[in-house]
C-alpha cells in the first residue's frame, strides 16, 4: 500500500531541520514507558556517493502494547521494529523491518520543500508508483488527534510562539501563511501474508499517519524551546535524551523479564501440583471404578459407574 503524506508547517525548511531533530528526540522519550518505546542502537555520521554527507541511525521501536488486540495473539510478548534511517537533509530514507515477521516492511522516502504541498512529484516517483500512490494532506490544525494524546497547550489553534510570533493557526492557514514548508513522505507498507495483507497494511498506514500528525503538532508547539538552537546544540540534546530513554527502556524490560520468569515458575509449580493431584485422583477413580464394577456385578444392578472427573485432562491441556 503506497501513500504520500504531505504535512505543512509554519516554518522554513532550515528551521524544520532543527525542530524535527528536537521533536523526534523528545517525542521518543515521552512515548517510552514500561519497557516500550524507542531505543537508539546507533547514531553516527554517514556519507553517501549520491546524496553526500548525512547521518545514519538505527533504532528499535518496542511496541507490544501498541499493537491491536487481534495482532497480539500472533506475535511474541516482546516485539520490536528495527528502524534504519539515512538522513541527507532535506532528503531522507527510512526502512522498518521485524525479525519475527519477515514478510512485513515499511519504506519511507521524504523530501522537504519551502511550499504548501503544491509539488506534484518532488520525490520523482515512477509511472507505476504514481498509479498506486494515494496523496493524503495531513493538516496539523484541523485533523483530529487521539484524545489520549491531546494537550491544549499543543493545539495549533491555541498556541502562540513567544519567540517567533507565529500562531494561533486559523482555518485555511496553508493558503495564506508567510512562512511555510512541506514534508513530502512516500510510505510503502508491505505485508505479504494471504488473508492479513490488507488489514495489516491499512493498520500500519493509520498508525504512521497518527504519529506524523501528533509529532508535527508538537514540533510547532515546542518551537520556543528549540528555535535558535544550532545543529550542534540539537545533536547534544539528542544524545542526552537517547541515553536517558535507552536506560529507562532497558531497566523496565529487565524488570518485566524478571517478573515474567517468576510468574512462569509459579505457574509451572501450580501445574505440577495440579497434575499430581489429578493423577492421584485418576488412580483413586480407577480403584473406585473397579470396586463399583465388582459391587455392580455382585448386586445385579444396572446402575452405571460414575464418570471420572476431568482434573487429569485439564492439567494435560495446561501442559500442552
């Protein structure tokens, strides 16, 4: 499933470079809790023959609790996506894969331009992709945000920047803004599994759109915190936030692993005790059965033998 999201922002491409790095670092930290969130594995300078100097990052996005209920039944308790990104600003490439779901992948190509989303093919999409592409304009002002993540102070309809004087935004702002840029994101989601392809690809696209909407609203609402930073300043901020977030995720996961191991031991102990009781009961039932059978034959009665209670079979199913 191929979609091109166009997200306009009331700032220039040069300003957005700083704002984007700040927003990603802080947003990742805020979304990381209880062993879930974004863990940074590598963040280093990188040079490409075609695109020149840039930055390479590899991250793990731990998301078990963020999956829909129908998906949790098919994946391990701890699951993460691997994100690899090559940032040659104002052009970037990002890939997402999952080791336990080899047929799932997300590929994103992004370009940033100083306009209001009017470029029809700034990513040089070929003819075949153009036929599949669905263009989706994401409006940080009017598009609804999940109520769990809504904050009045981050609402572009309420926020006014003290440093730049920008905001609050009014309906139709993209047509009349003096300073505006657009993030063009071509998102290709693939899940080649019969019976699940459409459902998973649609869910992934919705999740990506929600993250883009929330993240860009925050980047604008936090402008007074990052405006005036240099690239060196924001890289230092990024490193500090990554170290803090990584430590928090690892600590939470170690606790979850420990709690899970203890729970499994208790469950195994309970099952074994139950199995022994069930086995004793089963053996007792056999003795009773023989006695009843003897008694029945002796009395000439046609009364059936009482059926065995299901304790043994219940424990067997637990072991299976």
